[in-house]
C-alpha cells in the first residue's frame, strides 16, 4: 500500500497466477502447461526472425498470423476470413479487450460461479457489474439459467477448473437466448476433447470465441492469444488494441504462432498423446479411490471421499509433486491436476499411494 496509489488501485483485487516454484526435480502439474515441446517448425521459424530485423517494429496487424489462423479453420470447414480474426499478447489480453469493449454496463455480466478466476478481476478493473451463476450438482452449466437480461455472458469451454465440456447444441441454445448481448466462449482447452464454437460464428453475430496457444500448441512462453467472431466484434477489439498497444506481438511471436497453425500433423499428434495420458491418469486416480469429473481438457479435477484435498496437496508437495488446490467452498476438496509426461503422471500416482 502506498500514499501514491490512486483510490482505484487500492480497490483492485489482482488475479493470482499458478505458482511457478523454482525447485530441483519438480513434477510440476499445477499450471496446465503442455508436457511436450512445440513443433520443431515453430522453433525454426522463431530462429529465422532472430536477425538485424529486430531493430524494426513488427507488423502491427500481425497479418501473417491472422491469415494462418483463417487458413487453418477454413481447412476445417469453417470458412473463416482474416477480418474475423484478432490476435493479442496471450488470451488474457484478448479477454481484457473484450471485457473493455464488448460487455455492457446496463445489466450484469453472467459467468459460472466456478470458472476462470480472472473474470471477476476484469470486472473490477473495468467497473462491470456481474453475477456468478451456480453450476449444477454435477458441476455443469445449466443453459436455462442464462436466459435472462444480461450485459454479456462468458464461460470457459471446457470449463476451468472443472474440465467439463458444454456441447455445441447447448451453446447454440444459450446464444439464441441472448441475441442482444455478446456471448464469449473461452476455449483455452478445446483441442483436448471438444468441438470449437468457431463453427457458429457466421450464424451468430454476437458470438466471440477466444483461444490460446499456451495449452494445446505448447507455447505458453510465447504469449499469443486469438479471437474469432463477426468482423464488427473484431473491429471493436482492434479499436481497443490500437488505443492501448498497437504492437502487441513481436516478430518472433508472429512467426512462431503462424508456424504452429501450419504444422497440423504435429499439433494433432501431440494433442492425442495428452488425451491418451489423461485417460491413463483418470484410470489410475479412480483405482486409488478418487472421484474424477469428466474432462475434455489437459487436466483433471478430482477428489477423494476419505481424504482432505489440502492435506493431499501438501503431502504431494513434500514429495516434489505440485498440483493446484482451490479454496472456494464448493471445490475445496478437489485437486486440479495437469496431465504431464508419462513419467510425471506415474510419479503423481506413486506419490498418492503413500498418502
């Protein structure tokens, strides 16, 4: 606290990111990072930008990357145009611009009570009234709960930290129930078991879909996020971006991210490896008596009916295994466990056996 802070800063409650401990021989399963490295073509593309051109500003429009994204999704049958794509410095920045530019102040923004904990932080930052809508007893979104006046709707799909997936037909019903406000589907984990809502953007002009390259494309260190939607929504994000930071992505990020979208074979192969490992982790946890929510993400959300989650997390830490424990009442007995490399997953299961 400082006398030099404004009243606004005093009132902020910042987001707390997942712990990044510096420990030797750590099995780090707490921040949903990909267990495999990025495509070799990404590394090659980044190295190709490390020359005297770094003295020059990058393309402020990130046109190469936008075209690569449009080409990728068009090849999947979604016919996306470059004018429907926005890119930013990580999906958190993209989300921040959406909160600032697309959600209204005449009715509350709606999002799940168990969800990405950055959402209420952004509401505080931008002065947006909000309501947290309770998930059902199975930790699923009830679409009918959102069919009421709102200033916008946002939710992760798959949800975080639960990993539960809302199917496309349910998303479409939600869109139909709120035609006059923006519905933002935050797809940070969609590639590990879901179907993207990008297929719906041409049908619903109020739909914005955000994604990140930090998870399925193994580029958490590069900081690239995207949004896909109607050109009018994209224009709003561009207006915010160009009033805040007109060069959000550097040369290496643009080139590396474009290469990641171009290397479809590597992307599909590594996603499948994570899915296969997730199935093995779920089976292992269930064999140890854990209840595991159905996950379409690169993590699982699990609880043991006879063991305290905080105690388990502390016991794992003592053995060099870090997982995420949340303290909110409804989920205080759950652990969120990132799917790691096979040897990391085995270390997790062996550590749990002794607790």
